[in-house]
């Protein structure tokens, strides 16, 4: 599974996206091109069909006009009626000869206009009055049968495609247009005019439309094929469904037949409610487009392979070194500095970056070792300095106080003062460990208070330490600087009204249990400026050990960090309270170590 956070995954995704966009582009181009080609081919073919339809319509209009001229000719109507009324044979023969002469003129007109058509005049008395064949009579029986069948439902006109009535050429295919005419006066049937035209005359109009598998046809108003150039068109197969909308006189649509797609173009003739249709196979229209598509598909496959090979190359030359470099950076982030550079490094920017990185890590490791050594040396020097920071002025004042007690002949107080001074000196010089129990810290604190009370006066001092907190461990000399600060700055005069208290309690918080130490006095208090000056002083020059208030705050911050802190509450005339919140570190009496009272 490719992770989207890696360069390799983004690389393959980018190339995949590019390939997908290219595929989409060609797919859209193919679809648009296909529609344009289809529409263009259909439009051009429709224009051709309309032009050919106009020529074909002119051909049929000429025949229908000729038929109407015969009917509307007064001589034709006169001699037909005379034939029907006369009983005299000579008169009938005369009328017959006159009628043939008139219709021969119409036939000659057809010949002069290169129209190879047939004209038949047939009366309702089952008599063929005129036929255009030379020296031979038509198949009267067949004509009678056709008329009986075609006009059985009293239709006035119909069309039939059949073999010629001409006995001299009975195998030639003709399309016959039948029309019955009634007498204008009595509305009785007078005669039938039958016009026949060879199918070859009409199919010659199909030739410009027929190419390879395409075909053309004439379809009547009921959707029945009248004439077709090929049986492949679904419109001319028995049972084929008429698909073009009846409300449209011309247009095109896409149809399917035998699993293949065709474009069917059609146009309606003006002279008769027929449609000229042109059926074009889709494969012929899209032949060039399909060739172009195959070339594009092959090109896309080649492009896909090339892009995959490029991805592999880039992954080998770029992504893999970057992954190795990122992995080693994470190791450095976790504190691991002992790294081995790769055996082979490229000569490009990534290779130079890798060499610089491993060289930097090597330098960091050397500097880290040097820093650790210097920190250890510094720490030892600081411990030695703290042990040596016993203020001579404090010792001088303490010895003077002892000398004064000797003069006053108070040997018990002298002895106690010397014992207290020895305890302070022992814990300051001889005990280098940082952490002490509260019981030990209080013991030193009491020695310090005893000496101060001997020096100044018997001021009031109290300690509130629950028994269960005796074994808690804190940093050495953490409380004494705040009491010393109270004696030096909190009072104008040290007397028996001075009160200093130290209280300890266990504080439960959401993070972990804490040890809260409160140092309070009833002194003159401090304003914000004085408080800032005291807490920001780098080092005090007075006091027992030179460890000032700011020193204590810095020690708490460096050793414990958040959320542990030192907080001051002071107001002029109302004293000062110092609140220390430290981790609750409990001593383990069995193992001699210590543990936090909260969660590790």
C-alpha cells in the first residue's frame, strides 16, 4: 500500500494523474470528434439526399402531371364517353382510333423527353382503350385482376412494384401508378389511367448514394419498401420497424440492425408521400477515426510503460535516497547520532545534501560529547562553588554573637549556637547531594533560625509540617533564602512582634500531586517594583550562602519545569507570602531511593 505521505506515492500518483488526464483528454476528444464526424457525415448525406430527392421528385412530378393532362384533356373524355354510349361498331371504331391518336401524342411526348414509360387507359367496362406497346396487346387478364384487387376498398390511387405488363419484355421490373377517374357530371367511374416507369429509371438516382455497404430506398407512407438498392437496410427487411419520426419530413437518426450501427438519412418527396432514405454504416463513417483511435491507444500504452519506467528510475535515483535521508533524520530527532552514510552517493544535489547531512550529524555528535563533558565539569564547579559560598560576614556576626553570650556568661546558649553553626557548616560543605528530606531541611532551617534569634531577638517563628510529609525530598537550601529575605527586607526592626511561618501541605491537581510550601511574614510588604528587583537579582552578597531568591526560582525552573513554580503575594503594610509548588517526591525507605508521589 502506498502511503500518501511519501515522495514515491506522490510521484506515482502524479504520473497516474497525468496519464489519467491524458486518457480523459483523448476520450473527450474521441467523443467530440465522433459526434462531429457523425453530424458532418449525416448533414452532408442529408444534403445529397435532398438534392437527389428533388431530381427524383421532378421525375415523378412529370409523370403525375402527364397523367393529369390525360384526364383533363377534353377530347380524351369526349371519345371515352362516346365509346361507352355508341352502339354502332363503326362509330366505336372511329372513337377508338381518335382516342389512340390523342394518347399516341402523349406517348411521343414521353419519347421525346427520353422517358421510357408505359401508359395504359383502362375503362370500367374491363376494356383496354389504350396501351403504349407496339403491335401487341397487354395482358388484359392480369390488369383486370390487379385493378380488382387494388381498388377493392374503393381507393382512388395506389402504387405497385411488379413485372412489366408488356408481353414483349415481361421480366423487366416496373413501378405502376394506378388512378381512377370519375365522371364530372354523374360521379360514376369513367376510366383508369395507369402509368408505368422502369425501376432502373428510379434506381439510377440511388447511384450517387451507394458506397460499399451503404444503401438507398424509397418507402411509401405506410413504411413499406417500394424500391431498394440493397437488402441490408433494416427498413427493407420483412418485419423491419419504421423508426424515423412521422412528424418530420427530413432528418437522420442512428439505428441498429444485426448488431451494427447505421445512420439513417431520409427526406420526403413533395409529389408523393414517399421518403427517400439513405442507410450509411457507422463503421464506414468512423473508419478513419477508428484508425486514429487505435493509434492513440497504442500510444497511450507506450506512454504508460515509459512513465512507469520513469517512475522507477526517479524512485531509484531520487525518492529512495530521500527516504533514506528522512529515515536517518528521524533517528537523529530521536537522539540517535551514530549514523553510517550510504556506501554510494550520487553526484547530484541529493548526494551533496546527504554528505552534508551525515557530516553535520558527525559534527553534532562530537560537539554533543564535548558539551556533555563541559556540562559535567560546570556542574562539579557549581557544586564546589555552592559549597564554598559561605558568607564570611555571616560567620563573623555569628562568632560575635557567641562572644557576647560568653561575656554574659550564658554557656548553654553558647553551646547551642556553636552546635547550630556546626550543623549549618556540615550541611553546606560536607553534603554535596542536591536532594534532602524535609526533615533534614527543617533541621538546618531551625539551626539557622536559632542563630538569627540569638543575633537579633526572640522573634516568632513557626513550622507546620504534617508527619506524613517528613520523608518528602526537596532541593537543598530551598526555603532558607526566603526566610533570610524576610529578615533582611521585610521588617524595619527585628523584635518579638515579628512573625515568620513555614507551612507544608499535599496539593492534589489534575496533573499530579504536588508539595505546596508557604513562607509568610507580617512585615512591611513590598510593591511591584521592589518585588521585581528582589526576584531578578542575579546573586545576593549577604546571607548564609549567597543563594538568592532568583537563584531559587531558577533552580525550580531548571529542575522541574512546568507546571511547578514560585509565586509571590505581597502588599504594602500587610506582609508577604511566598508559595512554592514542587513535585511530591516521596522517599522509598526500603530501597533508599525516591519516587514521585504522582504518576511517573
